[in-house]
C-alpha cells in the first residue's frame, strides 16, 4: 500500500497550490483524480515527484509502513514508483534503447547483453501492440505528444513499477491509441500494479476499470467515491 498522509505544494513564489491529506493507492487498483482546470491535480503529482516547477513544502509518504518522505527520485524509481507527466521533454541525441537498457540494469541490478535486451523490448512491443519503431528513435525527440506517451509506456512495461502515476496519459492520442493505452493500464492493474491517474477525457476513463475517484478543487481533496462519483460529475459537472 502506498499512503500519502500529507502533501503541501507551493509555487516557486511560495504561494500554496495544494494541501492534501490521506490519499491511498492500493496494489491492483486504478485511482482516478478529477477536477476543473487549475484545481491542483498536476501540482499534486508534481509535488509528490519533486518537479522543479513547484516547491514541495511537506511530503509524508509511506509504502507498506516504510517512510519515503525524504526519498529522492532515484530512490523512488528503484523502489518501483514511476511517474509519467503530461508534458515530456525531448532528450536530443539520447538513444531510447540505450536509455531503456541503462534504466533496466539500474532498476533490477542485473547485467543483460544489449542484443538480448533488444529482443526483450521487441517481444514487449508485440505483446502489448505498441509501435516498435519508437524504440529506434531518441528519447522524445522529433515525436508527437502521443508518440512520446507511447515511448513512456514501453518503459513502464519493461521496468514494471509497483506504483504508477499518470498525468493525462491519454492526451494527444487518437481513439484507436486510447483503446490500446486503456487496455495496457487495465492489464497492469490485473498484474497487481497500483495506478493513480489524472484524465479530463470521459471517453478514455470509461475504457478503464476504475476503483476509486478523487475530486480535487482549489488545491484540496473535497470528495472521494467510486465510479458513481465519476458518472455524477459527467452528468452534473464539477460540483464539490
């Protein structure tokens, strides 16, 4: 179980953006975060993962009673906590397959020949219906927003985190790609991964087997529930 007992996020000018307490992500579940634009959803995730665009003033984070409040991004990564932000920056000249290879060896503390690893990546792309040509590109360089998201999903499927946080993974995807991505997320849930995601797309969310819904407004958690809360929001809008 991943438990965020408290998180306070500020802008770089020290204005409070988010203060949220008692959020839990269970293994093998999908937790959806919803709210109006500017309600604090992305700031919440940015604070949790120490994004340089915000200041994380408070962070109390536990995994199975182990305190991760002071954990660095590298420590979180090696313990199986992964974040895909909405906006992914290119790394010019950095080969995606080399990047994946290094990350895999770092995550699992094992050496694997590059040829063997390439075959492993090919098999993953085939199994999950992801385009292999993205593996032959550089990291996010000269790619559309949707292609960058697909690259990140290839990384997730190779690294198999215990907990996965997604900020609008569906943005920039066409209908067919959304179906593929939703299928992957549902499958990851079935493999026991705890997933928390932000989405503004009712169409995309309805492709997922969501367990919990959290409504954020003005930087605070205002309501929680199951898919009935999502359906209420779909019908009536964001009423706190």
